[in-house]
C-alpha cells in the first residue's frame, strides 16, 4: 500500500493519538443491563485467570478499523471476551453454537431470551 | 428495571434505553449464551455476576471527590496521594487492585488532562465507567495534539501562560487529576468541598465548581 506518511506506516489503526478527527460528540448514555453484564464477564474472567486485559485488547485491535465504526463498544468487548474464553478452553465452539441457538429460540427480545429473567418472572407469579 | 421508565430520565439525567424490548441482537445472543455456559460450568454464578455489576454501579465520581477533598484539607494525605495514589485511594476504601494510579496536581502554571489514546483505560476505582466521549476517536486522537482546542469544546478556555500537560494512560497505569482548590473555600468542610469536585475536573476537561 502506498503511504507517504512514515508515522502511519508504523502505527496500527487503534493507535490514534495525534491523528485527525472530527469534533466531540457529548451525548452520554446509561449503560444497558446487557452491557454491564459484558463488563462483568470481563472482570470475572480476568480475575479467575482465563485471560488478561492484554488478551482483551489483542482481539479488539486485530478486529480492525471497520469494527470500530460498525460495532458498539461492548459489542466489540463481547466478541473479544468470547474469543479469549474459547482460546482458554472454557468452552468449545460447538457448545457455544448450541447454546446460542437455544437462546435465540426462546423469544424475540433480549428480555424474552434471558433464561434468568424468565425464571424470576415465574417465581414472582 | 430500565424498561419501566421508557420516557423518563435516569438519576444521572440520561434517557433510558429500551434495552429489553428491542429485537435480540447477535451480540446480546452471544452475551446470554456465554454467561449461561460459564454458569453451567460453575466458572461463575448469576449472583457473582450481579454482585460485580452492583460494585460497578457503586463506583461513581463521588469516590474521586472524596479523595480530592481529603487532599485539599489534609496536607499529609495530599503528600501520600502524590507519592502513591494507588495506596492513598486504597486508604479511603477505593481499591484499584494491582494497577498503578498516579495523581497529577494542577497548579497555577500547570493544567493536567488525562486520556487513553489506545483504548479506554480510566481510573474506574475513583470515577466509575468512562463517559462515551472519553472512548471516542475525536477525544483520543485530538487531545494529545490540540488540547486547547479540544478543551474549548468542553467550555474550558485556559490562559496562554498556563501549560497544558496531557497524560496517556495504559492498561496497567491510570491517572487522576488533582484540581486546584477553588478560591474562597477556606472555611468549607470536607463534605462541602466534595460537592465542588466534578468528574470532568478529575479528568482535566473541566474545573471544580466555584464556591
């Protein structure tokens, strides 16, 4: 690839300090429950020794710039956590595939597909 | 639960998102599946996950404000904070774990700002989860090159004779800004001082509220 900027030849996309970018967007949002759960999975998986924050970042950085613009922050985290856990042998891709299909069959929304909440609702009624 | 408050604002003044009622996304499907597998394999429990979220929710910028107000009122604490901010924040119950925390003192000649250009490293033990803009390309790219322009977008127009220092965090080393104590607060209690310390003043993109 032709690139006359020597600085750019040595830095990867995520190393964005000093690169041109637009104005700040100040909108903030409260984290959704599923996003907090992703964060908690990272905290727990790393504290239990499955992988480190460096492992999280390795996968995030390898996703490339397209993922940075097309996926949300915790979507990227979830993808990375999953890859790290598979690599660490916590579960197999087959187990994951079966579980994901089972989850998707429960309903249409996040709430409907969440077995824990289905259980809680049953206990309440 | 968030879906009970669709048209209201949250305690922090942000709109709730209808996270439970939207069609399940691929990534949400993955999150549920991974969580359930980890629970089934007894790697974690639903209770442990909920407790981790509760701890996360309990970490807010008021932790940082407690540290800053203590440093403003207790010179020996301030010294300990500037020497080893990990230990000094642990002393007040805000453990940063194995990470290294460095406190940066603002003075009449130096104003400090923190960033993580590579990702989103942030002093979570003192400030909670980072705001969206802290993770954006715009902040991470520009604050290190044109800090005064970026700070103006935050409404902070610093005098030319004040040096601006930008500190880039890493996964293992985080920063917190110790802002200058506002004028006219000599007789303020520590609790009253805490109320003047804003999140943005501890990131360096704002100043404490004035007395």
